[in-house]
């Protein structure tokens, strides 16, 4: 396969991103220093806060119960990647930005080893479960952490579902943004962050969570300025102007 041609640089009006040592992209989000990590996690530096969205734990077992057989290891893989981020960054707070479980009964299907891994992630740090549309009741008392509707940190509002017309500083998940890039007749899809420097939508972190093309009308009206996609690659995040992307 031929190597894709270099992409044009974003316009001057796009949010300013710079390469971080971890392969992520550094971003001033409403003036708050943050890093968009190649794992799909957001790192808010001064608050030492790690944010991930849409884990959809036990999605595999939910599909299995309906006769759609998938390898039932998505929860293990998702939590292993989250644990790796925790070990790399040693956050003071871990925020799960909603839809952490795939459905209301998912916690009852959680393997004890995976519950133990969640407890290990929460050890010596706060764990906040922002409630989403798939997990409106939050976790049971058997799991560590606290369920919250939203969090405020350094002028940012961490919530599950982005709202058109919301005030600057909103950080959300829910929409599972993804890009489609076509070069030389071949297309590739990647999960991505989407931001204009004032608001941010995180990619889904869950192993089996899907992705919605950032050119979908669901993203219309969320950003005051032209947003930039930050696509997840192997160990690196790639900044892409929306003009270079393709619809599904």
C-alpha cells in the first residue's frame, strides 16, 4: 500500500496543538493545559486528573445474552488499558465520563477479577463515575468511587452528553467521535477527539464501543469555531482538519 500524502496543516483559527512526549497532543482547553493521549484518555495536568469516556463494560456479555456471540474479553481489555494509563500518570482523580457500563445489568455480569481491577485503579485516588444514558443509576456500593452528574474543574465542566449551545469549557463523551480518511482509494477509520479549543468531545475508550463519523449531523452546532479532529494512531495522536476527512 502506498504511503498517504502529507495532510495540509490546520488553519490559524484552529485550536493550537503541540506534540507531547507521550505521543499525545498538548492542548490549551479554555486556557487549561491538557494532553490528548493516544489511548483516548484526557490528562488535565494541574489537577492531575485522568478522564476517559464510554467504557461500555460488559458489552460483549450483553451481546452474548442476545445470541450475538463476541469474545467476552472486552471488559478485561478496557480495564487493562485504563490501568496502564493510571500507572503511567499516577493521577489524583480518575473520571469515567458516563456509559461506563453497557446496560443496567452489566455490573451483575462483571467478573470478580475485573471488579478487583477497578478497586486497584481506585486505590490511593478518587474515582468519579459521571452518569450516562446507559448507566443512569451509577455503580453499586460494591464498587469504589462516587456517582456524580457532572464535575467542575478549573473552569471546565465534565459531563456525559454534549449540548448544543452549552457554555465554553464543556468536556463530554457520548457521541463516540471517529474520523474516516481516504487516500489512494483506501479508507481508514480511527477514533478521535474533537475540539475547537473551547469544548472537547472524547472518543469512546471501551474495546467494543463503536464510532460516529465527525461529519455526522449529530456534531453540528456543538462548536463555535471550526473544530479539529485528533485521531488515535499507534502510540501517537494525529491532528486533522475536517476538510481532509470523508463522510461514511
